[in-house]
C-alpha cells in the first residue's frame, strides 16, 4: 500500500504537465535610444504534449507582458468656485507601468474568474488596491480611472482574440510596445487553459534599458541630481542665449 502511494505521488506531477509551453521571443531586450518611437514584440511558441490532442475541450492561450510595478496615488478633481482642485485620493499599492494581455478568445470564455483571481491575469486583477479612506465609497472608480488613463496612453492593452493558435499546437501574437516605456524587467507569462482552468504556465523576462546619451542622463539624474540640475540649467541658458542671438541677427539682416 505504501509503495503504491509513493508511485502515485511520483506520477502526479507528470500527469499534471501533459501539455507544456515551449516559448520563443523575437527579442530578449529592448534598447531605448534618442529616436525610440516604440517597438513591435513578437511572441510565439508551441505546446509540447505527452498524449494525443483532446477533442472534447479546445485549448486556449493567454499571454501577458508586465512592466515594473510601483505604487500610485490617484486623485479626483472637483470644481469649486470655478476652479478645479484636488479632493479625494486613493493609494493604489501595485500598478504595472505597462501591462498587455492577449488571448485566443473572449476573456470570459478562456479563463474562469477564480483562476484570474489566482494568477492576476486581467488588467483589473493585475492592479492591487488594498484599501481606501473610509469616507470614499467608490474606490473602484479610482482604479478604473487609472486603467482608462493608461489605456489612452497605450500603456495598458487588452487584445481578446489577438493570439493565433494553429491545430492547438502553434501559437503567436504581436504586441506594440509604446515609446514611453519605463526602464526595467518586463515579465512575460504564457498560460494554457481548458474549460477556463489553467493547466500549464510559463514565465520569462525581457530587459528594457536606456542606452547611449539617454543612459548617461538617466544615471546622472539618479546618482548625481545636483550635477544633473546644474547641467540642465546651463543647457537652458545656452539655448536661450543662442535663440536670442539668432533672433538679433535675423532682425539686423
């Protein structure tokens, strides 16, 4: 009996991984330069199987790309005596600087809500707001406003049906990375689901780094802010003087 139990425990991980992800990326790093205006990221892969393809439930694929997360304070403005002023505010504990999710079909069809709660896949789940002041009864509207603003800036993307899946084996999608990316590690996750349940997942990372002059200025602003401020002031003065001289020459010509 004990030997049978040991064999079952040994076989369970293998049974649970009958289908696994083999992933590919068009690039493992993104360089931000002076003329960087965004980039296209191609994510592709295949499903490795230890058994024949199931025909009763179709396989679905979900792909997410998550940028560095930070805390964000969301404020609500109200018009008082003709002037817009900040009133209520809610602190969002975790908000990705960039978040994209692409699926093979409608989110409600490919993922159960309990699985979304577990893996934090949808945009709403990826943002965490633990609490709000007791006087604010509509805290969820602050989170919705943050999502709406970042969607407008191209930082939050949701593409239902954006993942192509051929013969339940080969998958691919293309995501547009905007020009205003935050530097850091971008986590890429792939989920395989059947009937809304996650049956396998895979994770890797993409490096996003400033290079050249942008890297120098960024490091200077973080490590030597006083020198960076003096340099910025000198550049502003030089630019102002140059514009003034150019205007004077044009006027006298």
